[in-house]
């Protein structure tokens, strides 16, 4: 089959790596891709939201399947664009419909959905500028810290956690007055959930589902979970506290009601659901839904997946996922992100990267890289994702850090404590 994959990050390099291993693949194209994906297929210079160019390419190249990496084209309705076009409707799209993508595209929609279908999540209320005073009163009723979320997509920056009430009120006013543009015209205020976070991933054809390996993400820039929020500085899979009991609760209390709710609402959903969960004393709560895979979690999850990804996707497209085999390797995967010094604030780009070719015990997924004058250079904040598999988390960590020691670029920064919280976790 001919596959077009949309996206250009480390997640998409990991997708390309897994798709390239499929027995069902004929040609793989990635739009726009990165130098890492170019090693596995052909990069096509088309933007992820340029639906007309994507259509032209799919028709000319006889694409059979479109795999959507990031959320933006889904929220913009790429699934529906394909489903409603005579020339495209035979092409399988792996990704939620526009209505389904609202689970990520609108926090208010997601909270209302969870409330309606009794899915455990933090108590909340949504406010606009018209009822800001009610928002202040609601904040007074909650205990610190305060969680404020822009309703719409805000490039991963729309969640603000405030330590005191004065700061929470000022932030609410700022958000409703356009701090995140149109995304914060509505603000969800919710109860702060205590516990330890985990990311869980579901692939669904809208009827049945497969639970993929879980992962833990490291969001803050500095060791010990200090400093600014980032896209994610590393990931580990599996996560020790996700045992059978916890997994069963996630399936029965969260995943099954979510899929049943989508059916009741007549929302087409054939793709990934990413559950950002809080484990509070063994009970799972949904912090957020995403309609895509996580980054960098994908770089740790897909190497553990013992399945032909295109075979699973075919099951999604034909609603026969229940017949497909999807096993997990009994190994630990550790991903460490090598970032540009200064990220997530300002950082330099165009710095030459050396030594990837010397890495032989890990997989180096490329994220913020570009080729310029025949040399590999940095082009983003998160530059490389170095993934290792081994029997124990300690051994996998050692491999990733040894591999990183072989890679060099000026001002390279990475966290030294990935996985330490899991090693130290006591039930
Ligand atoms: P998000 O952008 O939705 O991924 O949220 C960013 C981060 O904010 C999450 O990963 C959590 O660490 C934190 N967060 C969001 N909602 C809550 C909540 N209700 N209680 C505690 N932490 C939260
Ligand atoms: N790593 C978190 C995310 O992809 O949103």
C-alpha cells in the first residue's frame, strides 16, 4: 500500500520507522517530514494544513492511506475533507473526524463529554468574559493550586497553574482578554488533581480498540521536574504503577465509556486517543484527551509494539480491529531528548550535529533537524530523541546516555534524570 504520513517531528520519524517495517508497505511518503524520515521514505514539501496540495499529491501518487501525526489537520477537518471528496473517499484516513478532534480542540467540549458519560476527571466550570465575576467566585470555592485552561488549541501552552488566588484571578482576566488569542475566549477552571501522571494510548476503529503500551513523559526542562514546561524531555515505557488493576480501571471507567459516548454522539472516530491521566491513589482521572499520539511518548511506545502497524491501521479503516494482533514486547524503552540550549525559551538554530552515525545501541529519532549544505543541523528546540530498549530500565537508560555521549552539537542539553521517579516509585 502507498502511505502518506503527515508531520515532521520525532513522533513522525518514529511512525515512519515502524511503518517502514510493515509487510504491507509499498511506498512511504512524508509531508513535510524531516531528515530522519527521509531515510525511510520520500519527503514531500507540502504543509500539513494545505489540504488542496495534499489532495493533488494523493490522487497523482495513488495513495491508499493517510496517517495524520499532529492534531492540527484533524481539528481543521482533514478526515471529513477526505470522506466528502469523490476522488479521496476511498483513501483510509487514520485520524479522528473534525467532531472527534474536538476532544482535544476544545477543553470545554472534552469536559462536558466526560461529565455526560461519567468519565472520572477533575470538577470544573467554564467561563467567558461575560461571566468573569462568576469565575472569580468559582476560584474562591476551590483550594490552591488553581488550574486554568484555554478552551482552544494554544500550541501546548494553554494550561496555567497558579499557586495563589490573586494570581489565579489576574490570570483568568488576562486569559479572557486574549492572552492566548481566540483560544482563551473561554477558560476552563478545574480542581487540581494530586498524584502521578501517565500517558496511555488507544487505537480505535470506533467500535473496538487496542490499548498500546503506556508511557511516562517528562515535561519540565530541568532535572527534578523543575523549570518551564516543554513539549517533553523524555519518556519511559512501561510505567511500573500501571499494573493490571489500574489498566482494567482505565479500560472500564475511561476508554469504554469514551468510545461508547462517541458512538452515542454519532461521532466518527478512527484513530488514536491519547489519555493524559492522573493516578490518584490507584484511581485514574483524565487530565486531558489528545487525538494524536504523544511526542516524545511515541518514540518509546512504538519500539515496544509487537505488531505490524499498517495491518492495525487497515483494521481501523475497515472496522475489523478486533481481528488484529497487537502485542507488546516485554522490554523497557527509554527515550531521552537532546534539545537546543535555551529551549523552551530562545535558542540558536543551524548548529551542526555530529556523531549520530556512531550510535549503534539506540535508535536516534530526529525531530528539530534540517540538512543545509550537506550537513545535518539543528532547526528546532527538541532536536533528537534517543531511544533504547533493554530488559531493565537501568540498562535502557545506560544505553541512551552512552549513545548521547557519542552525539555532539554546540549547547546540546538533555535531562539526566529520565526514569528516576519510576525507579524510586513506592506504592
Ligand atoms: P496539558 O497542556 O493539558 O497537557 O496540561 C499541562 C499539564 O498541566 C499536565 O500535564 C498536568 O501536569 C497539569 N495539569 C493539567 N490539569 C491538571 C489538573 N486538573 N490537576 C493537576 N495538574 C493538572
Ligand atoms: N508529550 C505530551 C504531548 O505530546 O502532548
